C-alpha cells in the first residue's frame, strides 16, 4: 500500500510538472504570436492573458483583446476570448467567442451579439497548424451598425479531404438580411424579410492548405468547387444548384452548374433590381427561361444549366451577364 501511495504521488508530481511546463509554453507561444503581429504593423493588444485548466486542460483566456489587420482593414474587439484544449490532446482546440463583440471593416463597424458562438478545430500537430477539421456553431446571432440583420442558427463544418481540398457543409436558418440590402434586392416586391433556410454541400480545392498563415498573411484562394448541392428557401421561392467549376487567378469561374428554381421570376427580378443583371440582360434571360419553363410544363419552375466562361454567364448560347467573382479577402 505504501509503495502504491508513493507511485501515485510520483505520477501526480510528474503530471503537474508536465502541466506547468506545457502551460508556460502555451502562454509564451501566444505572447510571441501577438508580439510578431505588432512587429508587422497590426494592432494586437489585450489587458490580460491567463492560462488555466489544471490538470487536464490548457485554457487560454484573453480579456479586452483587440486585433486589427492593416492589410484588410478588418478589426476585432472582444471583451473576452478563449482557446480551450485538452492538455493530452493540444491539437484539438475549442474557440469560444463572447456574447458581445465588435467587428470593424472598411465599410462599417458592427456590434455583434450571439447566444452561443463556438468552433471546434482539429489541427495538424506540426508548426504550420494545418486545419484538418472544423465545426462552427452559432445561435441567435445579430449584428447592428449602419444596418442590422440576424441569423437564428448557423452550422458550418469543414473536413480536409486532400492536400488543399476541404469538404464544406453549411446550414443556416432564418436569415434576416439588412433592410437596405432587402430594399435594393426586392424593391416593392412582397417577399418575406427572412430567408428560411440555406444549405450547402461542396468540396473546395484551394491553392494551399488552410493553416496559421491564413490569419497571419493572406487567405488561401479557391481554385475549384465541386458543388454537390446548394439549396435555399425564401418565401415561395426555392432554389437548388449543383455542378463543378474551376477558378482562375483572377477569381473567374469556368464550368457548368445545373440550376432548379421554383418561382424563378422573383429570383430574376431580384437579380435585376440588385444590379447583378442589366435590364436588357434580365429581359433576354426572362425570354429564355420562360421558354424553358413552358416546354417543361410548369411556367413557375425551371431546370436549366448555367455555363461560366471568359467572365460571362450563359444559358445555352445566350449570355445573361457577368460571372460571379470568387475571391477571399
């Protein structure tokens, strides 16, 4: 019994020593990261950084943290932010945002509130901290600034499937875009202010893996998208799309996407009112889609194929406007 007692004490002392050394290393590494950002011209400040969680966790907690990237003009101000990790599995990290924070962009300054905003990340143990898997969840998210908007539920998942490819899943519920944006989209159309549902299942190939440099330097850029399914419901409108596109260095897609839409006339009017289509392009598109819908037997439903080529979008041989620009800032 005495021998067992001393063994338990020895193991506890060894584990305590491991935790103390590990916690010190975590704090030193995080402090060095902030120092490096300041050396690059960032605003990277906080009032306090504490590492707690003995004996099984390394929980880093910042108070009154501000991060501002001069290259993008994006700044975060958080009264509290946490990175939580098991001491025996430090490459599995939980990021926890506060219920209130501020985000500033070159266009606006937003106050963001949420009931719960968390992300679970599994990282490659190497120094680059390449992302292997991520799950982000948020509830009752609202933002206010020059405009206001809200999102009842957000679920975003990413899993690495290759050197620089990731399968992405998105599920958003009850999205209320800012009123000026709705007005620009809808004009006087009698559509609901809330997008009931948006879902995405896609595999995206980037020009390099997502790792720590995505925060420190620049974001990896998509070079190919395999769209398994995209679906949205907004009032009486229903939209589904699938297909595959390649993306060049200028962010221009090339490829084909199959599009199914119910009450497509409203969708077309939104594209015209928002400026995505000119009046003449919208009129030409309406003629083509009207013929396609009537030939299929349902004038309110379409099933067409969009082709993206040389910066333009085509239905068949008819150009209907510019192709979307796909680039991450």
